[in-house]
C-alpha cells in the first residue's frame, strides 16, 4: 500500500493581494518540503483571497489571477520545490469566471478543476459570479489516484464525490474557504465523514483562517479515512501547516468518460510509490468550548479587519457597562492594549460606578484611558437649540460619538469601534450617529446573553492562566443602562434579555412567523412587542458598521430585507394596517442608545 505525507496549509489570505498570497504559497510549500511532504494543499481561492465578490466581474482581476498561477509553477521549480505537488485555489476565466483549483508540479500546471456546486444562499452569491465545472480530473501521484474538490462540493450529496468513487480514487482533497458559524465544526466533521464514505476514499479537508470583512474563517482542517474515521485534526483560529502521513490504496482503476453528468479525465505524475519513510503519529487539536470558540472568532475577525486595512489603533467609548468592557477586552487581545484608546464621557446622569468601572477596566487591561466630560458640550448645545425628551437623551450619545470620531481622525490610521450587540441592533436600541458610529462592531452578531457569557469566560480564562481578569465583576453584575436619564434601565423598555434573545433567534435567525413563534412557547405580548421593534429598525441596521458573523444568520450579508416594507407578521385576525401606521409614524424616532 503506497504512503504519502500530505501537508494542509491552513493560512490567512488577503483578498486582492494576489502577489502576497502567491508569496505565502511559496513560503508554505518550502516549509512543507522541509517536512518531507509529497503534496501540499492550500485553501479555496488561495491567490485571490475569498470572497473576492464583484472583483470577479473585472477581467483585469481574472487575468491577474491566471497570470500569477502560470508564473507560480515555474517559480516553485526555480526555488527547488518542483518535486512537491502543490494544490492552489485561483480564479480562472475559461468560458466564464471559474472558481478553480490547480495542481502545480515540476514547473507546470498539471491539473485544473472547476468547482461543480456553486452556493447561492446565506453569505454566498457564487451563482452571480461563476460558471460550474463538469469535469473531474484524476491525478495519479506516486501510485495513488487523487481527485480535487472545492468547498461546496462537500456540502452536496452526489457529484463530484460519487463520481470520485466511480473513478476509484484513493484520496480526495477538499480545498475550502468555509466561514465560521457556531457549532459548524461538528457539522463539518459529519459532512466530511459522509463524503469520504460516499467516495470510498480518504478525504483531506483544508480550510483558511482569518477575518475578511464580516466573515471569519476558523481553519479546523481535518482528515478522515474511507470509513469516516477521523485520522487527524488541526486547531481552530491558528495559522498552521498541518502534516499528516497516510497509507492509501494503490491506483487500480483507469476509468475515463461520463459518470453521472461529469466527465472523468486522467493524468499521471508518477506511478511508483515513494520510498518507505517513518510514519509520524497523527495529531488531534483540542476542542474549544462554545465560549472560547466565539471569543476567538470575534478576536480573529477584528484583528483581520484592522491588519488587512492598515489600521493601527482603535478608539471606543468606555461607559463602564458590559458591552464596552467586553469590546475593549477583545480589542486588547486582537491588537495589544497599547493600541486601544478608551474614552470615558460622563454626563450629568452618569453614575459614579460607571466612571470607576471604566477606569478599573483600563487599569486591568493596560489600555490608554482618558476622561472627557460632555456636560459642557451638552450645556452649550442646549443653550442654542432647545431639546427635551428623547431628542435630549440622544444628544448625549451623539456628543460622545463626535468626541470619539474627532480623536480617531486626529490620530489616523485608526477607527472607532461600535460596542452594540445583536440584541440592541435587532430592536433598534442604538442612536444613529451616536453609539452606532464606528468602522467596525465586534459584538454585532453577539446577543446580549452571550455577551455576559463571553465576559465571564474571558475572566475565568485569565484566572486559569494566572493573569488579571480584564473585566470588573461589577460591570458584569450590574443591570444594563444607558444612563441618559435618572434611574434608566434597559428593562424599562425591553423584556428580560434571555426572553428577548430567544425570540430574536427564532424570528431573525430561523425566519419563524407568528404561529411558529407561538408553538415555540413565546409569550404573545412579547412576540408582538419584539417583532414590531425588529421590523421598524431595518433602516438603522443598514447604517451600522460591519462586524464579524458568528450565527447562522447575521444582520448584513445574511439577512436582506427592504427598509420600505408594509408586511408585518402578526397574530391571525390582527389588522396589519394598524401595525404599519404605527411603524411608519415612528420610523424617524431613535430609541435609547446602547449602555
């Protein structure tokens, strides 16, 4: 039985940096060769980064990808890496744009595969950009038949894995840029096991890591055998070259031609197995808890957004509340406390503990901290423009935002971080041009109940490592409040957050309607209240900064609803026009800001 040492290059690509991504391929191929690998596989769209979105529509971009690929093969050979088979993802332009993979060997492109299944749901719009392929090329490498597939091919039963089974391949390489979602690692493993059994072949799955705008990639590369048994697994959220030694069946089939609606073709690099080598023990990365997984995800997303956009530092308002405290901790972990600037902007209604909690967080984390009271600005403004009620409350939030933005502009390259969470974003509990300002929102897809869980986890994790817990316990324990009027609490206007978040998850993430929500056991009065808030806040969400996606349906790329919209999901027999009128008259209103 032939043996192969394969390397899965779990790397972080940058969209549009074709030359830089190619340089990473050379570097990782060299490292793989030094480890004795016979084959190294890189993620989907290695050269262009993923997702390139409408860059795909530009012929110049497609040609740049093809040019880089054609130059990369001889470049690898010139650098002494011609004897290792290198699998890279790239953008091709054969009879339309193609999401493609290529195998490079001895200075040549010896195989090209075009993605068969093009996802067109959730965050994916690949039917907008690409033409599917209908050929499965099989490569005989050191006596083993190898097939290559790309990402969504794994998620669909049948072609091309069933075709790989008919072709008798011994190894299927699945190259991926599969975005992170909570619990997706379990789904991913189960799918890999099913596809390996379907193909009757060992499956090696490689995924990228890093942040790209709203998307996060967690790695989690893995290998399963033809029976679905897990052979090795890489860590999440870590850039790594994952090396696995495999015993694989010798090539025995020469089938070519039609199988289902695909055409099987064949090419050969070598028929002789590699000389025997000492097989290494497989490695299995430790599984992360749910809180650890989400926390690492949002840190990865923020770090990627800042680094890839050349942003050196961040500013944020520190209110002493749980959202800004957790956001500050995430920022410190992402780019270092020395690059994080927290601003306390107390007003006439700010409690003493809010000011001391903010200062204590700064002391614990080591971030840069300053206090700029907004009372003088507020008094000057209201002496010229008479305001009351909600307008007066929201003025405070907007004066704070002006301060943060001014400091960020003064010290570029930097951005302001918005500290709002998914619960507030869902219900419109933020002030436009106030606490909603910023260039990035780390908690945008994190519901309030999970904010508390992450804060507790981060503190416990610090204590396990013998470090100071970054978030003051009082910031976790106290009831959340905007402090824009005396005694104000979130509970004045919203259901308890555990009740609220359960409705939001069912209505937003799972698109359940009124009857389904009732069947799920939600209180009818709560449903009516929450749905009205969610439906009329769409205009705010369109103006909110990007933030990392962690759920099955995040606001933004995942959920696309019209702002001007008379549809309301209501109880049977309820007059929809009543709800429409109420929503319309309040369209311009702005509920209180976060914290």
